[in-house]
């Protein structure tokens, strides 16, 4: 028996890295790349949460500066409204505005379901019925191309009945070195089991920006640590010898808010007539009594005195794509209150964190995100003007040769400029 145990241990140690088990990794068994898809390029989509459009230069991220110089750099990327994490990450992989794909905020109320969605509710995060659209990994899997996700909004739910072939439940305690090794392991799998699309998410820059503000030395340190980690990842991937393309994005930026002079719940809001969703820079009122909408709207307009903007859903600014005509799932409030930076609503007794996001990206430049891309499929030394993040989906789909017939909000114009 002892000899058998030693033999099994020797076999395990001799096995290639990809054959060894990762107890945290979720794997959908039985999938294979089709012969056609095995010939396709490889893409790693990296999202650094809260990486503002100017952080690479503001904080001298030398490695990232060199990588973007070898490929495509946008002046900035304009997030969808509201400029929050969950809606924008899902926009990046669906090509749809939040109002179209249904994930309209990190927390929101759905009048049809009579239920609040929360990004902290594990059951809801993993419930595919909350998510519209066709995420890139679903599109890939539908076309017999394998995908992998080391975190991304929506990847933990069976959207359209599908998850990536390789995926993880979100947690932040896995060491970065282990994550890098997992990516390398995926790329060292046999061709029929190797993912061609990998999503890779990092939260640390966003955490620092919230806790200390975008101008703090702690945020600078987070950016520089991210830059070093990116070097570690790209060098490890390069050692595989595969022609890998990178799409480096963020979901939104970050700005300093007024922590001392916050806005309280307006007196005009009667919770007997309205359900209140949100706080910060976007508050949505869902009418229990539709007759209360018009008089409450008028009272709020008078009470606001310019401290915040008041809109009916049918009169939201078109640029935000967040009005009645955009609201596919009827999840947007009947009345919306929007603040201008640096003002925020605060309905709790706790002082808000110094850094925040969620404002109108067309009014607050600090909300703008980052788009860089490099690799064999991308143009070299190309600079692009600012564009909306609905354009990322067509870029990646075209790069991977994945055609789609469903309607999205992105139009593919940027893909023509970014790709060779």
C-alpha cells in the first residue's frame, strides 16, 4: 500500500501544471474547442476597477505606458450611466447600455419582480435571470470556443444557460501569483481544452480610490503595484509562446467628493407613495401610487434649489440612455434625482468615503475610464479619441471572429480603427 501511495504521489508531481487540480476553480466538463476555433487568436481582457483615464500618466505606470505605446490607446473611455461597477462591467462584455442589458446599478429595485438586486447578494449574483444580453464568453461558448474567467460581473451566473468553461466565485484572498499561474495553466492546456477568451479582474485600485481619494499617496501606490503585477502577468504569458492579445480596460474613474456637506433625504419624498432605491449621486423613486408622481416631482423641483437635478423617467437626458425608451426591463425609477460632483446624497449616519463614482460621465471627466490594447491583432502606436464602452464588445468579437445576430448598442466603428 505504501509503495502504491508513493507511486501515485510521483505521478502527481510529474504531471504538467494544467493537469493538477485547483479546488476553487469551477470547470464545466465535456467542452472542447472546435477545430475551426482552435485556429483563432487569444484574448485576455484585464479590468482594473476604478482605473481612471489619467492614472497611468498621473502615477507613472511605466510598464503600462510601454505596453499601450506598442498598440492602441484611447484618450479615455466613456462609461455608461450610472458610472458604477456592475452595470459597466456588464456593458463591457455585452455591448449594451445598462438600461438595455438590465443591470442598471450595483443595487436597484425591479418593480416586476418586486425585489431589490444587490451585488452583495450571492444568490442574485448567481441568478442568470437578472442578466440580459449575450456576454462575450456566452457568445464564445455558443460557437464552440472555450472561455475562462478569473472574475467578471455576470460570469458566475448561467446567462443564456451558459457560464465560461473555467470560472471562479468571487473572492479577494487568492494571491496574485496564484492567479497568474492559473492563467498560464489555462494557456498550457491542450489546444482542444485551451480557452481563447480570458477575463481577468483586479479591484485594488478602486479600493484605494474609495478609501483615500484619487489624489492620495495610497492610490498612487495601488496604481504602481498594479503596474508591477501587470508586468508579472504579461511576462508569464509571453513565456508560453502563444500569440496573446490584451484588452486593458476599467469600468469607471474616481473623483473626490464633499464628505462634510452631504444631502439628506428630501422632505418631498413620502415613502408611503414611493420605494426609494439608491443614494450617493443617483436616487430612484418607484411610485407605489402613480398619482403621486407629478405632484412629488413638482415639490422636489422646488425643494432642490439647484442642489440636485430632478427628472421624470420620460424626460431623462438622451445622452445618458437611461430614460423610458431605453428601459428594456422597466427597472428605472419613475423620478430620478442626480447630483453634480462633488455633492452626494447620504441617507446613513456614516460619513461617506472620500472617493466616489457614479456621476454623469459627460458632466464629470473624472468618471472616464481607460482603454488600452496591444498584441498581434491590434494596430501599432494608434491613438484614438474618447469613445463609449459599448464599443469594446464589437472589438473583441471581431478579433476572435465571433459573429452575432442579436442587437447591441455598440456599432463596431472603433473595432475597424483598433484592429489591423
